[in-house]
C-alpha cells in the first residue's frame, strides 16, 4: 500500500472518530502517530478547535495556511483556509476571518458554504449601524454562532 493510501486511510479513521464525537481519541491517535504532513496538521487543528483549545488551533492552522509567508500562498487548500478562519472566528477575530472566508467560493466545499451562511446570518442579525459598517468591511468582534461542529477534515 502506498504512503498516500495509508495517509488517506488514517484521515478517514480520524474523520470517523470526529463524527462519533470521540475527539480526545482522535487527538491521541494524531499525537501517537506524530506525522507532520499538512493533512495531519489540519486534523490536529480541527481536533483542538473541537476541544476548545482555540489558541493552539489558531497557531497550528496559521502555520499550515501561511507556510511562513506574509500572505496565503496560491495553492493552499481552501479547506485549510476555512479551518483557520473558523479558529479565528472562535477567537472573535472576525475581521481577519471574514476576509479569508470572502475569498473562498462556497462551491469549493460544503463546509465553506456553511461558513458563508453563518457569516451572512450573523451580519443579518447585527444592529443596523453595525450591519452597515460590516458591509463596509468593518466587522465587530461579536460572537458568530456556528450551528455545526467547527472545522472539517
């Protein structure tokens, strides 16, 4: 079996653990494997978000998304960017998160579409002045409710 198939099988296993809400078990599995591939770092970031370890998730996903550049490089998978934006939303860094989300077409992944919907719903429920400022790109750091588990692998 190729290394790519092995990685895909283990990512599928982690997805199953997350789907059954066995987040600690998934995190332990990731730690035990000790892999540093982008897929594994993304999975680690998602596990940390779901455990409420948002600061750690932000740091891991920022490194994964920016790859030591000042801006997000072309070719960075949209789902990684969406996960990073989600971690930022959880920290209420809405301005930066929304800027990233706006660059991601909802058609790229169902999770990205969910993020777009959550941001749109949040903007719709803002008081009139804040909604106007948000349309101008000045987003308040009020909580954006996610009606779905944060992050996706």
